[in-house]
């Protein structure tokens, strides 16, 4: 790489994560160039070529690593079970790595990868895109400005109504696949809670398999006690016939309630790309801030929702690779979230609260 030359990115996987999230965001980031997509699926190869006519295609990761000296970053957006072995191979090949969440199935594996990256002097970052959701950015601002006072309870819901299992590895009961909502959506809500309120000291969880034919958890609740004294109640579900608020945050001065999901995923799925008004939502979806007993229709004052900003993640990665900024999401941060997820799994299995 020379000054002014974009960093060349190899992307492993072109399913939902690769095609909807990573490829468009990489291509939209100044200083990055999507060089190669790895997928053995002929239909996905055609899709990648249609989406990015100049991209190179590879059918195996061996082909990619054989050209390691031609690349500046590897992004791993393949199945969860491949994250650790592929990240290990990339780091040993001298390549910085971005790994989709969850980085691993166990916190110890994440810490081993972090140690390997540090030993090699390479960037290892985890794609926790929902740190750049519109509602999360808005809540962080409200907390930092003291609008809620001392936060006492954080309720976060990532709920869906999908009464029929879709199948695939994400819903596989094989532990090697690291499927189920605890590790899928749970990776997001736990990470957000830890970013907002700091380390966890105790975890209690309930996980259920509700749908006929389902093989792994599809309705999960996690209660986290933070060292700061805040209690987080986190819900992830595919079986919610009536959706609750995305956030309900209660503090000593006021509460904040926000419904709806950040619009960026839907926009990316529709083929839209970052530009003016990216991540903005209509006033009708703004959350409300206030205190006191309110009617069922909701009370408090509307709070303008900050625009969501997924592009900020890869912009930060580009800066980190050139030494102009920090790693936006470290593997050690991901390991802390995995500590909570592992504790949640033990708690649900044994019916006890787990102290960290």
C-alpha cells in the first residue's frame, strides 16, 4: 500500500452478513476498497459480481490466503463456527481482521485471538454494528447529558414475530454452529448494556425453545447486574406476537421509551447505500423522555432520534489501520460480552444466578 491508495479488503462470506452489511459499508468507506469476495455458492457469486462488477471472486479461503500479500484487511462474515479458525489463519498470515459477532463461542477463544493479534501487532476488530444504531446513539447522548439522572434500570428488547423456524445454521441445535438467539441477538443487547453501564457482576437468564421443530433457543431473557449498580433486563425473541419498546430506561430524574428498530438494516436490504439523510427516521418514531404517571398512550416529550451511523464503524477501522485512531471494537470487549453470554447459558441450564 502507498499513500493515498485504498486499503484492499478481502471479504469471506456473501450471505446476509456479507452482502447486506459488510460489502456495502466497505465499498462506501473512503480509504477502503472491496477487492475480493469468497463464496462457493454460484448464486452468491453472481450476486457479488452484479453488486460490485470489479470485485474478484474466490471459491475457497485458501485462494484468498494464497494472495495474502495483496490484501490489507480480511473481513470474516461466514458462519459462526468458522470465525475462530479463519481469524487465526488470517492473523498468522500477517493480515488485520474484522470478525462479525459473535467473534467466538467462548470468551477464552476471543482472548486467545486478542493475544495473537497483539503478539503480531495486528488489528483485530469485532463488527458490533448496533453500537451505531440510532436509538443507542440517542440514549448515550441522553445519559451523558444527565437527562435521566442516575440510571436504575435498562430494558432492551430485540423481538420478532417468526412463528415458523426458518432453518439454517443460525437455528441449528448443533453446539458447534453457535446458533440460537442467545448468541445471535444476545451478542447485540449484551454488548450495548456493557458499553452503557460497565462490567457485569451477576447474570440470570431464562432460555426457551417455543416453536414446534425449533432446535435452539428462540425466546430468551437475560438479567444483568452491573458493577455500577444498574440492572439491565434484556429480551431477545422470535416468538413475540406483540412487540414491546426497543428501549425503556428508568432513572432518578426521568425515563426514556423508544419503539421501533433502527432503519439502517432495512435500508441496506433494499439496496440503499449511505448518503445524505442516511440513518434518519421520521418524527413519528422518536422516543419520549419524561417522568410521572402517564396514560397508556405514553407521556413525556419527544426526543429527536440521532441518525444511525453504521458507516462510522468501517471509517474507524480504516483510521485504526493507518494509525489515525483506535480500534472501534476490541476482541477483549467482545470477550467480556461472551463472559455474560456463557454465564447466561449456565444460569438458564442450572436455574441459578451466576456471579462473574
